[in-house]
C-alpha cells in the first residue's frame, strides 16, 4: 500500500513538471508567433533595424564645475528622454557618453532632421509686454530705452517688447496641440497652454497690472509667436475668479504645421533645456546594414542550430532526440523572453544566442555522459537516469551560475551593445538549466527514452 502511495505521489510531481514544461513551451510559442519576419517578433536595436544615432553637447558644459555639470547633464538627459518618449519612438536610448556628452540612439527613426528638431528645441517660452508692433518686415522700429528690445515674428515683422520677462515656461503644467477654429487664421495650429497654480496666479496679476487694451507678447526662443491684445473680459475674469479663471485659455498660435506644433508642445511639456544643445556627431544607420546583419546573424543561428541537431542525432542516437528537443525548447524560451521583457535584440545579442545553443547542448552532454556511467555500473535505466542527474547537478549549477553572474555584471556595467549580449546570455543560461534539468529529465524518465541508454561502451569508440 505504502509502495502504491509513493507511486501516486511521484505521479503528481510528474504532472506538475509536465505542466510547467508545457506551459513554458506553449507560452513561448504564443509570444514568438508569427515567428517571422523578425522585426514583428522582437524589438530590434539600432544596429539591426537602422535609425539615427546622435552625439550631443550642452553649450558651456565643459566650463562648469563638476557638480553643476553633472546636474545639468542629468537634466538634459531627463528632458530629452522625456521628449523622445512622448514622441513615441520605441527602445530609444539616451545616456551619458564620454564624460560630458550625450548619446541618443533612435532605432527605426528615419529622419535625422525631425530628431534634431525634437531634441534641440530649447522651447524657451516667455511672456513679455509689447510696446509697439510693426505691420510688415520693412517697418523700422528701434528701442528708445534700455528696457525695450527689438524682436521679430516668423515673418520678420518687428516688435518692440519689454526686456522684463513676466512669465516663463516654468509656469506651465501642460501644452496640447489644437487645430484653430477660425479658417481665417493663417496658422491652422495652436498650442493650448495650461498653467500650474503658481503660473496662473502670476498670469492673473500680469493681466490686472497691464490692463485691457495692452498687448502681451508670447515669445518662443526669441521669436514672437503671437501678441494678443488683452481683452476687458479676461481682466474681469482675473479680477472676479482669480487664478482659477485664467488657468487655461491661453494659446500659442501662428504655427504652420501639425508636426511642428506637436514637437513644440512636447518641448514645452517636457520643460526647457537648461542649456542649448548642439549636435556634435550624427549618423544615420541604414537598415540595409541591418537587413544584412539580421540575415547573416539568423543564418548563423540556423546553421549552428541544424549542425548541432544533426551531430547530436548521429552521436547520441535516441538520446540526441532528447537533447534536440531541449535545444528547440530553449530557443523558444530565449525569443519568448525577449518579447516578454521587451528586450532589444542587437547584433551582440545574436552572438549571445549562438553561445546559448552551445551551452544547452553542453548541459545535456554532461548529463548523458553521467547517466551512461551510472548505467555501466549495472543500475537499471531509470535508476541510472536519476543518479546521473543528481550527480551532474552540481557541475551544471557551478558552470551556469558563474556564467549568470558574469552576465549580470555585464548587464549592470556595460553599454548598449554589451548589455544586448548580456541579456540574451542571461536568459539563455536560465533557459538551458531549465531545459536540461526539467525537460530532458522528464523525457528520459517518463517518455521511455531511458531504455535506449547504452549499457556498455560501443566497440567503435574504443
């Protein structure tokens, strides 16, 4: 009876193991569907799918003290990263490069000009008082006092504005693109501004100070975008309802294209850059290089994969089938995990996968050799399988855990390409352990493969 009970318990354990293996296999298949083309399955890095790579430099950063410099660079990175994310490009990377420069990788981006606009917009928003406005670019206005300054609008029309900045972009909580209602408006697009509480309070007091009939200039990067005349109605609102009444309702108009409005709105939302940036180096990586790399990389993986499948079959016969099934499962696990973690596949990542193929087979070979040794001592096939696995466990764990630690260190300290390698390597190690210790063992013990373990060494190999 006890014997029977023991058997039953084993069976439940096996069901659990079988369930886990099936779950992993089906889950991976689901994640990796439709298998091809590769870019529909996993996200590809800059080296595989092409894109824009830029190195930026903040103006005057090299003259700053160490603390200010690192703070400025951090702010630049945060703001640029923010803008790019809002713009909606996938797996972009913005990081410090060579001490005080910033590297921006935009996989899949095709237009460096657009990227440059997006990143380089300083979007310095200022509200200033307008003292006099021309009507054509030919008008001649000149400042009469040091508190006045001459700025122009996009058409070159001159404006005399106060040097005092009444309100800056720091007062904003949001900026959104609207297409303007009236068809007469030349610029069809507007950016609706929403102030934060402090900004709205300042705005309300500006309206009350200037009063109705005065012109307020809305200036972006030293260009006058609009200079609305303050209406009596909004002064009343500011007087009666306070800052809440004027929190939204301001807008920047005169923007020609939706794309430009979108880039400006992003720049305003993400905040103005603390210093102007300039592009020091810019390369557009063509996807042709990428296509070629993908083809070659995938060919390498496929050829290595097939050669190993054939070799294992020839050398280990039926046991080779077990190793091959484990290998196929591990490939599914690696690609499935890349999809699951939204990891980016790079050229070095493909190298990591090729290494993984070798490691999976290696793990199985170690186990098989152990099992064969145990079988030679006269144990029954199942007993040989069991003790073979137990005895090779420590060897496998030692070898794989050191690799895993290496992968983790690379992941933490490495730059883009090295991290790409570390990610696939790390996933591969975990996968190959799972495949060897759980999947292969299940096949050997339960699928009847253990009957094929050779009892003695074949004469040929003596």
